[in-house]
């Protein structure tokens, strides 16, 4: 049980990120001082949206230059903070060397931030942004669970450096976080484990998140010949930010929290955009059959290997999201609202 003093600064690592942006906004609107640890505070395009929010909110923001791979580089930003949100971690399918580009920053970065928490006496709670990817790799993993549904008790045992290395990076990083947390008692650890995050980006100019890449593909015609029924979970970025906020400030928050609103699939997700945008944008109209994907998928997209298609397309995905609703009072937005609000930002900013 940890009571956090809202008059003390709060650290957000990776504050320039898609998910972190909405969390920083919420903190600033609550009048909190945010210590924003970012790689390139001098890059105005990356921080302009945060400065603008801070200018119109009661809270204030202060930037610190930090890198996941540089030991000790979060120390200054963490001084005097009781609460640390560790969101920074690469989320991309566009990598050449998965060890260097995904696993090292996720794992070494988590150790770096949490070992710094061990040195900074003011820290009482650390909230780590993990992922449902630390719980499962493929939709077939869901069917192999004891009750056919993902819960917080389940860990990903199928991802590796060679197969779905992003999921592997999130699994090893979250495991390391629990190992470090369990060796001490001054601060407690809470993890937020979102499924695929969608929802309006606060910065649509320099967005690196894979969420944004997927969203753009729905509107730029990449899926005009159809979308697969690839099972996954979906959640709104604003609900993920609220989940982090509650995980930080609700004294009784504990353990892992599956943060997923909808058990859905790629085709169903795109269809929420048909009523409003179907006439003017190339929103997919039909389901791509699994056999066709098996044939052409690996040639079109390196992430669509036959193994991945076999284990995800046409396979139902299910997660139990009752713990976060019960403990942290999160009410999830409907999928239609999430998707329409996301797409409208791309339209307004002429991204598509
Ligand atoms: N989006 C989703 O669907 C989803 C789902 C589940 C979990 N998550 C998790 O949510 C978190 C945020 O992801 P996101 O979707 O918001 O992606 P994002 O916009 O790309 O944010 C990733 C953040 O990590 C920072 N980062 C990457 N490598 C770094 C390094 N070496 N040193 C310091 N910072 C570094 C990036 O900094 P720069 O701005 O400098 O590049 C960026 O701020 C990640 O932990 C991700 O695994 C995301």
C-alpha cells in the first residue's frame, strides 16, 4: 500500500512516446510536475505537443536527457520523485538486428531504470509499461491456456530472439522488473499490460509507434484488397493512460494488469471505420482468406511469416480484463469511438 504525494514530481521515461503523451497530459492536467526523461529534448518536433499541453495546464514539465542504454542517465530525472512511470521501450516491426534494437533497450533499459530506483531514496512506486506480449505470442497460445483465456497469471513462453522478438523483449524486460522489485521493499512494482493500443496520437508528425504504422496502413490503401481475421486485443490510448495514472496513485494497486478493452480481430477492427470513412478512404471491404495470405503474405510483409499466419489468422483471441476494472475502476471506450477518433487525426493532419 503506497500513498503518493501529488505535490512531488513524477518521472515519465520515454515521454515523447504515443502512449506516454496521454499519460503526461493527464498528469499535467492534475497539476503535477512531470519530469520527462527523453532521448532528444532538443528535438522541438518531438516535444512541441507536450509543451503546448503544459502551457495550458496547471502542472509543469521539465525535460531530462536520458537513454535506456546509458547507465545512470535517469538518476537526475528521478531525484525527489515518489512515483516513476517507465514507458520507454522500442515498439516497432522495422528492425534489422532484434538483439540490439529491441531486446537490449527493453531489458537493459528496464534494469537501468529500476536499479536507479534502488538508489533514489524518494521512490515509493514504479509503474512499468509492459504488454500483453509478455503474456502471449500468438492467438493459438490463448487456446492453450488452462481456461482458453489470458489472465495475469500467464507468462509468454513461446517468443524468442528468432520468433516475434518484440514479444520476447517485453517478456524478458517484465521478468527482470519483477526480479529487481522482489529483492527490496521500499518501492512496489505495478505493471500495465496493454493489448494493441489505438486512439488519437497527440503528435502525428514524428510518431514511431507500431500502432501508428498499423493505423496508417488502414487508410493508405495497403489493405484495400482485404484484411485478415487475425485475432488480437485492442484498447484506447486514453484508457491506457488512465490505467497508468490509477496504477500510480491508487494505494492498493498491485501486480500485473491486463489492459485490453476488446477481444477482436484485424477485419472487425477496420470495419468500425466503414460507416464514417468507407466512401472516401480505401477501408477494407472483405476478409483476406487464410490460404491466400499463406501464399502471398510472406512476400508482401516480412512479419507475415507462414508460422505467424498459421497461428494467428482465423484464431480467436480472448483476455480477462476484470482485474483492472475492479481494482482501478477503468471503464473502456467502445472500439468505434477509438477507431474513429484515431482516423480523424490522420485525416485532419493530412497523414493519409
Ligand atoms: N502501442 C501499443 O500497441 C503498445 C501495446 C502494448 C505495450 N506497449 C508499450 O508501450 C510503451 C510505449 O510504446 P508506444 O506505442 O507509445 O511507442 P513509441 O511511441 O514508439 O514510444 C516508445 C518510446 O520509447 C523511447 N525509446 C526507445 N528506445 C529508447 C532508448 N534507447 N532510450 C530512451 N528511450 C527510448 C522512444 O523515444 P524516442 O521518442 O526518442 O524515439 C519513445 O519515447 C512501450 O513500452 C511499448 O512496449 C505499446
